[in-house]
């Protein structure tokens, strides 16, 4: 997408958030990635490399739960009541399922935010970290597009941060829910751009 007079990005005031690329979210029981997640994982790795080389902070967001599940609320949703919710314990702290997928490697200069809920701001230090970094624009990628990414995007918008969703760094279990967030929701609270388009918007690399 080419937008006349589109605001450009400066590395010093931009941060990249990559959300929930964890084994229990995008992995299968066989140890592979779900097919719908493969392109987003590959682009997320590329986005992280590009951000680091440009001086843009990379922030990995993961969700973790206590081994006894005492911090998990039993939400009474239609999905759960229909017996279609997740089965068994998932994303338990210290378990393989809570780790990032092997192809996404946290580097020493990266930051990691561990969240208790869907939204990356809720119950975490993310807002403090972004303010200390001098961030006014967040680049978002992750899974699911309609859950972790959308919830975080909405809260970033409410905190007066500019939001840029990197569309090809996002994915969801259903094309319909992914497309709805990308085409209907995100344009009202930020910008939606491919990774290549985001790269073209960067005008100043941090030194």
C-alpha cells in the first residue's frame, strides 16, 4: 500500500513486538508448525533480524501459566461450553510448550515480556519498558491475529501509541478471523503494512 504523505519511522522511537510465537500456540503434537503459522514465523524471524540491524528494539511477548493452573480463570464462554476450548494444560511456565519456536531465537539485546493474559500490556511492565525506550510507534506481529495481536493493538492505541500491524508477520487458525482483523479492525486503530512496506518507511537507523 502506498499512502501519500505517510508518516515515516525512526528507529529511536519505534519498537517491534512479536507476540505468542510459542510451541503450544503454533506447534503440533508431532513437533512441527501448523501450516497456517509457517509463513508468519519465517517473516517474524526476518523482521527481528531487520529490526536489530536497524537499531529498533525487539520485544518478545509470551504467555505463561503456573504449573497448578491457579492463575487461570475458568471463563464461561460459548466455545468452552460447547466443549471446543483447549484441552489439558498449555503454556505452563518452564514447559517446552511455553517456549518460543526454535527458529525464533532471543538475542542478548532483545527484551522478553511474560504476560498472564491475552493482552501484552495487562499485568506486565510493557508500558514502562516502551516509555523508557522513548517509543511512540509499535510494530506488531504475532499469533493469533485476532487475539494476542488485536488485544495488544487496541491497548497500544488507548495508550496513545501509533500502531503498525505487520500483516505477513501475523497468522491465525482461521483465514476468516485473520482477514477480519487485518481488513476491518486494524485500519481503524493503526496502519496495516507488509514487512517490506515497513522496511521502506524507516528513515533513520539508530546509532
